[in-house]
């Protein structure tokens, strides 16, 4: 934003958090993202139900480590290529 309060072209103007599925059905999107990440990291083929069952373990790094059976560091060279993958 410039001194006059105007937004520049391409400048971030807002962030929308959709925590309850209003805009995105996270009940399928989140497990599917984990399934894809685990497969790309060389892990086993898992169901949505298997992913949902470990939500209570904690943050993504803990879940991934449990599902892969080894330690994982989010942001590591191993994981970074998959953060932008479609």
C-alpha cells in the first residue's frame, strides 16, 4: 500500500481462511493431499480413513513421520519440492 492508502497492482489485499469447509471441502482435500505427499515421499498407499485416524497425533511433521515410519522435516530438501506440486 502506498502512502495515500492505495493498493498497487498485484499486491496482496486479503487472505481468506476456510477452516470449516465453506469454500473447500477439506474432508476430502486434506486427506488426499497427505496421500499424495506420502506417496511422493516413498511411503505406503493409504486410505482417507487411515489419514483421518492420525489427525489426533498432532502437526503435519508428526503425522507424516508416523505414516512414513521415519522422521520428516517440513521445509527440508526432501519435502520442499512437494510444497508447490500440483
